[in-house]
């Protein structure tokens, strides 16, 4: 059995009179693809924000490789190897694809402020190495031929791939993807699924929010289902698809 890389324990968050997340617990196994699904307003993105440091929980714990990360800053959590993408693209629109990935790569750079300002030999060597890494990541996600295209001029599916490449540049152990297939056509979605499977095969762990049920049912090893901020099911896609609560709350009778 795979070890658990991420453990979420009784996590809760309230905004005024709304209980956005209510005692959520689930675990993500190493080198797995774990899906987080549920109706709109179920609390999925709030849960992502709590896990990745963009919001502080009112109660509960989050552990990455056994170390508590709840309440830590996004930068501190990223430094421990948990990176995320967002539902709304957050690329640097007026920078090239290569430059966007280089920004992610610089999170792992070692050159200090002095070396960067004065362009020391060590800093120049590091910059060259990071550029090689960035080009390799663009190749990895299938857009190497668009390295010098401005991010805003890329097709939507390629922008999604670029966002993944930028996150990969920081060397994550767990990559959290918020609706990575949103806005993609069927061909782009199939290509995304192939990419995510290959990343998992390389040893990366993936946690994703997604509404494309065909994608999650065929891609994920395990699913956690939220409704009104609570977990109503957690299991394999086959088991979740047959769960009466899930069918009533989210999938509908056609999924039975």
C-alpha cells in the first residue's frame, strides 16, 4: 500500500454565517491521482485554499509527509513541495512561455540578491541551467515550439499546459490542480489526461478539482466528494459512481 503524502484531518472554515468547509478529512497516497469533486458551492476551492495556505482554517490539520502545514504561508508550503494552479489562469500574459516557466524555476534558484544584481559568474551559470530546465519542461508538457510566444497569444489549452509547466519548475512532490480541464475541448482534455498520467508515472502525486466526470472517472485512482462543505463519499471511482448520496447530490440518476 502506498504511503500517504497528504493528510487532511477535520478541516473547517466558516465565512460569516456560511460553513464553507465542515470537518473534512481525507488522505492522498503518494504517486496517485486523487480527485476532489462535488456540486458548485460544495467548498472545493475553499478546501484547496486551506490546504495550500491561501486561507487559514478555523479548525483541523493538514500534514504533508507527516509535517503540519496548516496555517503556513503559500510560499512555505510550496517550499515543502506542494504547488498549485488556479481555476482562473494566473500567467504573466505579456511574458513569453519560457519566461513564465523561468519565474517558477527561480523559486528553486540559489543565487542571492548580490549575485543577481551584479551578474556574477555563478549567477550566470545558474541562469543558463534554469533556462535549460525551463525548455525541458515546455517540451515535457508539449509546447516547446511555443517557447517565445507571449502567454496571452497561446491557445487556451496551451495556456493551461504552460501553467502546469511553471508549477513543475518549482519541483513539487504534490501538484494541486484547480479545474485543469476547464474550457478545454475534447481533444485538449484527452491530451491533458495523457500528460497527467505521465506525470504520475514519473512519481508526481496529483490532487485535482474537476467537473468533467468522464475525465475524473477515467483518470483518478480515488475520489473525495463534497457537498455543502462535507465529505459525502470517498473511494474508488467505481464505488463513488454507485454511491446513492453522490448520485442524488451530484451525478444524477443517469450515472447509476
